[in-house]
């Protein structure tokens, strides 16, 4: 393999099956990437706990991006050279934490202020019990508990009209919040997205390896749009949940033939073996 590739992938509905959250049908491509030292960066709406756990399950030692671009977790000693950046960096145990978003407490405070001004119908993770979240997601109890451990965002189960979602989005933007639609939930966060930490991470790889990297991004939902747009190769994974094309225009746009991990596996292998 002559090129240096960096894979940035969404999880739910992309690498993980939308209904079962299983990844086994993507194992051939995952093993190929490991054998050929192609880093796979999870770029997800999931929490730190959920993502770190999946990294251990898949023996993935690479950096990861959580809560729709709100934070980049970089394993300590992963890179030998540092990079100058205005992004705040914190010591987080085994990782360096690059923070792009707002703390959840601030988000909840602004949401509360919004609710006093305008009434919309939704349920936030902060108001749900773990068992209620199980029913919404199909996750087992322990995984639902991990999903509730938010640091930088508040997912909402939207129970209002699409028209009111547009009004809600405009209203929160005036409060300095970003609203992103995911596969199951509407996510409220600071002015961050999946592209910003990925762009910083690409620079880190290039500086530390003195090489150009080709970024392959894979996603299935609207919250993956900025990640796909900034990638060198954008892969939209077929979704069973919606027909949204996610993005329409990109110089290197691929749409998978199959859904979830089956589509992920075929597309990644085709790209890396070509």
C-alpha cells in the first residue's frame, strides 16, 4: 500500500449495525486495516465510556472523537511531536483531551433558559432513567448507563414536528448552541462538529510521519455531514432508518451498496486494495 490512509468512521448505523450494534460483519476489513497499519479513528456521537470500551474490544489503540466532535482523546505517547493549536488541551489520565465543545452543565443551563422562552416537545437524556433509555435505544442496561455519561452534549428524543425542529434549531443558535440530527436523536452541543477535531488530527499524523494522509470518512446520518465534506474520500453508508443522502456533492463520493457493517466492510476493502 503506497498511500497513507486515515479512516474516520461513525459507529451506530455505520461500523455498528443500526439495530443490533454488532460489528462482526466488518471484521475482515478491520483486520486488514490492523495488518496494514491503517489507523481507524472512531468519530461518533457516543460518550467517552462507550467509545473507550469499544476500542478495547476491537484492540484499537488509536485516537477517537466523541459526542459529535466535542472532544478528541489522544493516547499519551501516541505521537512524538506536538502541534501548535488554540484548542484547549487537558490531562485526562491515559489521554490528552482536546476540548472543542461546551461542558454539558452549560448546555443544560442554556436549554433550561430556552424552555422558559419557547416550548417544544422533547425528552433529554438528563431527564430519562437508564431503563427509559434502554427502551428508546434497544441497548442493554449497562450500555445505556454508559450512554448517559455525557460530558459535552445533550441528546434529545424529539417528539415535536419537523417544522418546530427548525425553529428550535434557530432559537438555540442564538444561544450559542449547535443542533445536529443523528440516527435516533437530536444532539445539542456547543459550536463543534465532527470535522474540526478530524482536521487537527490529520495535521498531527502528517507532521509526525512526514507524509501526506488520505482521509476516508464513513457515515450514515446528518451528523456525519461535516466529517464527510472535509474528507478526501467520503463514503455514505446505506441506512435502514432513513433515505437522507447526507451529502450530495463531493469530488470523491461513494455510496455503499449495503447497510451498516456489511457496507463498511466492502467499501473499505475495495478502497484499500485498489
